[in-house]
């Protein structure tokens, strides 16, 4: 895959199923919530569309309250991939069709996140998976998913790396706001390991 640099006008954020029922089930879920909250705030600051899905909310409940998803495009789903027909329809609207880079984060890394990444890559999108923004119920599943997605052509990166790449320079008018966001850290006991 050729190198694709992120720019605000060509990027969309995908927040996958960061729902209340997973709060006590997933490995280091507090870290995923923290990163998702940062990315949702950054999306508003940078003017980047945010897509949020909820997997079968009747059983898994809704997106955790810490994440401000007001203004986001929100879809409920039962298939594992976020790439349901309603999402494809939204992604191909006039406003969205030139946004060919997706920053992906959420739950669970080896199921919904991985299947979303594979579908997007197959459709020609550049996919950037946040290592500090994805997890699973088991650490091994998370690690294997990151490796598989990277092997399939996804860029495995971090939230801070993405945010600073999107700004490009400290002279960016939103530098101070994004810099402040990036300084917020999750509790030390919630650090996610690498691949």
C-alpha cells in the first residue's frame, strides 16, 4: 500500500461500538473510552466527520456517556463490520466521497474493528487503526487483530500521532486546543501494550 498522509479534508473518524455493556468486559476498556473521548472532541475541533456505530444496543446498550457523540453520524447494526449499507450510503454522499482515509477505534479489535478495517481496505480506503483506541475481552485477541490488520494494509498508529499529523504544524489555529487534548492521560493502570 502506498503511503497516505492524513489531512483533515480527506479523513473521517470511525468509532466502533464503544458501548456500556463492554465497560466491564474488555481488557483495559478505560483506555479505549479515554482515547475515544479524545478523538470525538478532536473531530469537532478539526472539522472531521465522526461516524459512530452501536452493535445491537438492545442488549449491549448505547455508547458510553463519557464520549460526546452529538453531531456524529450514528448507526445501529447487527452485522459485525461497521460497513453496513447505511454507512456505505453516507460514505458515498457528495460531502464524504473525497474522504478516503479512515481513523478507526473501538471494540472489539478482533471482531467488529477488524472486519471493518478489512472491508474498508478492500474498498480502497486508507485505514489507520489506533493501537491505544482498540481492545478486546482478551489481550491475545487484541494483539492478533492488530497484527492481522497491519498485515492486510492498515496503518497501526496512535491517537497522538494521528492528531499531530492532521495539524501538520504548531502554527495550525487549533494547535493549542489539540495539544491540550493530547496532554490528557488515562490512569497508568490502563495502559495498553503494543502489538
